[in-house]
C-alpha cells in the first residue's frame, strides 16, 4: 500500500520521510537541548526586520506544527488534508463572516525539540496563527514568543496557560482526564513510561507534574531504551504493589512498536495478571473508532491480544458515523490515492477541530473590531457549540473545552473495543455504561485510600479514611508527618544508603552525618532517587514545623523536588531529588568531558529558569553555588539546597559559620553582616548566578585569576562589591 499527500508548495513527499530521506530521528544528545536562545538571537533580530506576510492580500494564513516529516504514525494523521478540509468548510460557512480567506500551511518540525523550536521561530512573519505545538517540550517558550509577536497558538498537547490568551488548549487537559479516571476507581499509585522521543519524554514530564501537583504518589517516571532490553529494564523497576502505568508513546493499536514491545514483555513476565493497569496516553488526544471496528494488532491470538485485557483505553467519544472516508471524497484536489485508502490516524479529527476552533475565534475577534489579526484569539472562544469532526466542539463561558471521553476495554480474546464508562468534562464525573470492565483475574486492583484525592482529609493506612475526633491538634500534625499524601517523614525502610567518594558531594564542606567527617551519603528509594543535602541534629518531635508548605509545593523541571525529611538516631536530614551525574562543579572539573558552547548555554539557561521560578515564588535561595546545582541523567540542571535557611529558622537553630571557600559565591552585602552571612535575598542570588556564570565560562573556580586564597578572596569580593550593594536589580 503506497500513499502520499500534497505539501503546500506542491511537492509530494513520503509521509514518513523528510526531504533527505531520513525516516526516523536519532535520539538527541544532551548537547542539543531545547535552549536555542543563545544561538538564535541573530535570527530573531533578522526576522523582526522582515515585513509581515501572514495577512497579505486578504488572506489569513494558519500553520499546522508537528513532526509530520519524521514520525510515520504522526504522518498518518494527514495534517494537510485535515487542515485543508477544515479551512474549506470555514471559508464556505455562511455563519462565519470572515473578512479574509483562510489558508493553511503544514509546518514539519522534525522530531527533536531544538529543530521544532527553530521551525517555529522561522515562521514568525509568514504565519498569523498556529495549530500546535504537538511537543509539550517547547510550549512555554512558544507561548512567550507568540505573545510578543501578537499571535495565538491552538494546541491539544500544551497544558492550560497560567494567564493570557496566546495559548488556547483545543482539548480538555488529558492529565486531568486521567486524574478523574483514577479518582473514580480509587487508584492513586502511578508510574509513567515514555518512549525515548522528545515529544513523549516531555509529555511524561508534564503528566507527572500535574499528578504530583494534585498530591498523587507518582513513582517511576522513565523512558524506554532501545529494543526489548529497554522494556525489560523498565519493567524491572516497577514496584510490586498495584499500580497504574501510564504509557506516553504511540498506541500499539496504531502501530506503536515501543508500546507493543513493552506490553508483550509485561505479558511474558507475568505482569498482566491484574496487579498493573496500563493506560495509553495518546488515545486521550483523539477519538479512537470502536463501533464495529476491529484492530489488526488484536486480530491474531497472541501476547498482545492477551495482555490488552490489562489495558484500559481512554479516548474521546465520537459520533457513530466514520467521517474519514467522507473527508477524502470531499478533497479530491489535495489527495493522491494509491491502490487503496491508507490507514489514517484518528489525530486527523483533532487537527480538524483545532482549525475549526481557530476559525470561529477569528470570526468573533473580527466582529468585535479586532480586525484581521491573530492576536489574543483566546479571548473569543467562550460559549461555543459548533460542529466538529467526531463530536461537537463545545466550550464554557471561559473558553475551556468541554468534551466526553469513553473508557474502552477488551476481554483478552477479541479484536474489538467496547465502551464501559463515560466521562463528561463539564462535571468531571465518570458514569458506568451497560458493560463492566473485564479485569484479569476477575477483580480490579485494590482501591487506595480516598484521601489521596482529597488534600483536606486525614489519610491513614487501609482502604478507607478514618477520622479520630479525640486526636489533639498536635497529634494530627504528628500523624500527617508520617502518613498520607502530604507526609514528609521518610523511614529507613524506604531508603538505601550508598556511600560515594567525596568528589561526588553536592553541598559544602563539613556536611558529614551528625557533624562527623563522613563522606557524602546518598539515598535511593523505590519511587525515585534521593540524596542527603544537609544533616542537622534534632529530635524528630521538633520537625513538626519543618518543611513549610511553600517548600514542599515547589515543582519545576530545574528545581530539585523536596521529598521529605529522614530521621534516625542522631541524624536528621532534608531529602531532595537525587541527580545521577553529580553537581555542576563535578562536570566543570571533569577534564575528560567536552563542554562546547551549546552545552554551556544549556546548563546556564537551566540555572536561570530554576532561579527565576524560585524568585517568582518569592523564594530566595541564599546558598547558590556550582556545588548546589545538580545534573540528572539527561543533562538537565536542577537547583538544589534551597530552603536551608527556612529550616534553620523553623528550628530556631543557630546558623553555622561556613568555611571561607563556601563564601566565594556570597554577595558582598551578606558578607558584611556580623557572624554568619544573613538570610539570602533575590539581589544576592543574582550575584551568585554571576559567579556560577564565570565558573562555567572559564571552567575554573571563582576568582581563580586573582591568585588569592579563599581567606583572601572573600574580603576582596566584599570590597569590590561595595558599589553593588543596594543597587536595584
């Protein structure tokens, strides 16, 4: 079966190949992270001087962003056909009084995030509004750029924006749909597995952040390695307790090889016996056909058919009529048929609906006097109810998309999916249908306590929450320390102690256990990696006031997550996320590691993002240095050791006097304070960032060119910084 689609410039390309014949993108290295601002400023300035061609000659050009040129399954969505069909319908719709003619352009972005962002930047002056991004990895950057350009993004992959109307979600949040399903069944413990492509890795990160924000115990978040060995390694790290496994990758029903390999391996290892529930993520982004529809992947009796009994498929509800074939008959000029109709991804309908939503927003914008502009179209998406591809496109008064989702199940013997439950995002309630779910073994996994889904409820072990009216307020605080979704006290059974050489230490000098001169001690738990940041001696009863809520709620890719407190006889320690590649200082001192300018820019921008997040939360660090910047396995830098001053203040503990070499990053105004340096400030953090910047650029210690010792350098920095003290920053 051969099939092709027409690109906007009239050339015919294979759907799974780029212009150079490459069918699959290679796994990107950490040296090409999506941090292109350092190298693209020139391109931005040049592009800003070009005339805006997006609304020329009475046309409004919209661009459809996506990995259409490198991913064969994404290419099966036929974005050019879907967009053209929606554009033609909008141009012919008498209810839309558009002051211009809509034109669609497909913008292949490649499969790696840097290339995708570069493609987006290149079309600043040729596109009036965008459908996309498909990759959540650059949603935030694209939204900020679109805001500056006066354009709007319509995306089903990006989460709801914190503010503004430059990013319009075209679907309800898939992570919130997932959360509602898990709440209905009482499943709280979750692991997230993605394929290795940038799109799915970023998706997994986004889902994990959303679920953690709602207090769920997200354990493993990982990506598959190559081949069957990668699936085996991931399954070995899954805990044995009943667990939901979210699969961020192409569905096996649509030809996803990674999901097929993972599920088949799970069946071979006996993990399809009912203790795990597998939830594909990608099917929540489109309407998967199920009425009188058989799937070839489930047609042959084999491991995939049997293991699918442990899979619950969540998908957009669709109309009974399959509109795909009708769509192609309406577009003979844009479709070049092969011997037979090709397999079309259901993402086709999602693209179509996004373009329709954009057209109606543009129509309202023009009717309100905004003229022919793609700016702030998100302000005009409220209270819509128009025809979509597979279901009506409905929004509430605030413009939030409303939709229905179905849970589809199999019995492990057939090739068809049947609906068992339906979810309406207008109420976020799950309702059962006529058919019950067929679970392996005949029973669903055990329910977790409902307190996982209610932060105001007291959570205890067992299947049901209990309330003890006789517990004193102090007793309730103590119970919350050790139990429930917000507990902060970790036990020795949850951690494994691993001694590392001193070169891998992250904090400053004198960080031995209980004041001893021991080496840095790392801790690893069953859910994630941990490490000991700063021990202090204190009975655990004094920890009731530790870890203020502000510290525990900090969640950002470039800030190490605070996981709790570890207490043992003579030892009390703050436990933060562990990053396997050590500190930034370790990387800079490793002469065998080549650091090019792109890599350095990537690390520095990660640092800036993390510190900007802390500052936006009005949370100064106070102890920032290269030793307190850790790097994970993907070479993502994370700021750590934050909140130390707050913990000491909570204990009313005296501040220890740091060694001179620990003060090289400290701002002059803090050094002039009597005794130990005072509590950190936002301005002082900027000074520390500058010292770290100097370290990265020179790959040397602070003030290395002065030739002075640490004892002589700290006073020198204080003298040199006199003019900086009190200057607004």
